C-alpha cells in the first residue's frame, strides 16, 4: 500500500523540474524511453510554476528548524542509516521502483481505473474505486518498472492528484490497480494522504522518505 512514494515523487519536482513541457514522468522516464502523447491525450502542461507542490507550510516545503529536538532514538536511527550506506552504498531508484509523475491538462481524457478485489459499500476499497472511476490518465502512461508499478497523475487545473500502486494496462486497453489514493486540494495540502487510504508506512516507503528528507534537512 505505497501511496506515500507518489507524494515523494511529486514533492521532488521542487528539486528537479526540466524546462520541457509535461506530461512529466519526472523520476523514471529516461532519455529515449518517454512515449509521445497519444491521440486521446490532452495538451501538454508547461512545467513552470510546478516547482513547489503542496502547502508552503507542509513538511515537503519546510526546512528542519535549527532548534528542532532530536528523536530519543536518534543515535540508533543514525547508526542504522550509516550501516545501510556502508553495506549497500548510497543509491536511489530511477528507472525501477520509483514514482513517475504525469502532469496533465484540464482537457485530458478521463478513464476508469479498476481496483483489484471486491468491496462492499462502506469499505475503504469501495470509496477508493469511486475516486478511480474518472481519472485523467494518459493512454500512453507508463508505470515505473518493477513489481510496485507506481504512477502519479497530477492535474493542476483541478488541484488533484491520483496515486497508483501496481498499475497495469490489460490487452483490452483497460487500466487496473491494486491500491492507491486521491488527494484533492494539492496546493493547500501538507502532502499527506487522507487516513482512509492507508494506515502505516511500509519499510520501503520509510527508506524512500529518509532518502528524500536527507536533501532538505540539516547535516
């Protein structure tokens, strides 16, 4: 249930936004691998002005205060991080197990993304399927390689973000996903998915979050 990885991907636009136009799979689309817009895809959205998604006071846009108290387990956490870097070296996912971000215009055609499983009214999955019934997902969108198959769609015109985990397209051209989330009011959101979409962070998401925060926190 990896919705946090998508939020990290969108927040990372504040650090590296190319001068070219979107759709913007910013983190995983390598040179020569980005597909061209399909016939059902809307006009491209300039990337200028997208450098700082989420609320100005949110965790993604605020540096760590000089007087921020240390976590009681700071020594243990720092030691674990040091050991991980020493044993595996420092690295970051780019072409696999990352979170491509597609920025789409208001005219992008909408499609239904079917959620795996069966859910009854009142279930979290039932509400999530309603959120996925109409998504401005480009027909040529490409999830990240790897079994997590993350992908994020961000539509500035509606100030809305859709995040998908294990997204795939079947032979009939229909989209399915195992889980995800929808965030309305991105520009005023602190960048945290509503609690009805998830409960806890997975170990992989914690690693990704630590890697991201290392860029903005003091050394």
